[in-house]
C-alpha cells in the first residue's frame, strides 16, 4: 500500500492553513461589522431617550416642561452628551433656530431652553464615552438652503438634537464659528478602529431615528 508523500502532506497543510485564514478573517470582519452596528444603535437609542424625555415633559432639577437633547462635537469625537435643555433664551429675545421656547417661566406652557447644550450650566444628564477605539468621524446636516454642512468640510463644529413637547419633531441646531444655524436633519458618522467599519445615525426633522450602513437617506 502507498502512503502520502511529503509533498502531498505539505500541499494539504497549506490548503488547510489558507482556508483557516480565510474563515478567521471573515469572522473578524463580521465581528467588527456587528460591533460598529451595535455601537451605532446605542447612540440612536440615546437620541430616542431624549425624544421620550422631551415628550413626557420630564422635570429636570426645578425646571418643568424641559426639552431634552443630545450633543455631538467634533472636538470630542469619542464622547457625546445627553442633556436637559434648561438654560434660557435671554428675556425679550427670540431665536429662529429654536422654535417653541419662551423666555422666563411665567405661565404653565413656558418652555425653558435655547436648543443648544450649555456645558457650564448644569445641563448634563449623562455623558457617554466610546470604548474599543470607536469614534465619531463626521457630523452633518442639511441647512434650510439644502446645503449639506459637515464638520469634515469645516462648516460645522458640532450639532445639538433637541426634542420638546408636544411634538415628536426634532430641533437640530448646528454650531459653526461661534454662531448657530438651523438644520433640517442630522447625520452622525461612527467609525470602528482603523476605519474597519462605518455606520450612520440618522435623525430627520420629523423625529425619525434610524441607523444606516452607507449614508443617511
């Protein structure tokens, strides 16, 4: 009887090594895709939590009718903040990018806040930090002229997404060079370590929150 030759053994082992390598690499790609998707859904759920708090008029500290939102900033790509929008617009002033809010609290329908996150005004409800090398690599939104503004092209430095009763609609405010701009939607790009996977958290003006694999619709 004839057994395997040394050359045949080497060829078989080489085939096994190649197949094993392909399987392990595919598994790693799948794990990275699964993890970045899970991270994006965690961010989306935080935005949904802000929407729920805003609709329920959840009292924050001594402020009633408080709006709630999520702050994203290009300066802190590994962090984002869930906040209560209670720092008021100056009395007698108004803001085109912040509808529905009223200065002061002289009536039951008064809504405090200015549709932006004021870090030094005790608005932070919870801060989140990405682990395992994940980070926010781009923050975008369409302005009222349908220009797509992003942190990557220098138009924006961050975005605040705010919800206030009685509507599910979002109020999206972009920050740029110390001023604010009203946006119609928001796109938060989340990237896995070494660019191995990307997902997008999408928020529309109607309050729809979703996760996309390529770009927001």
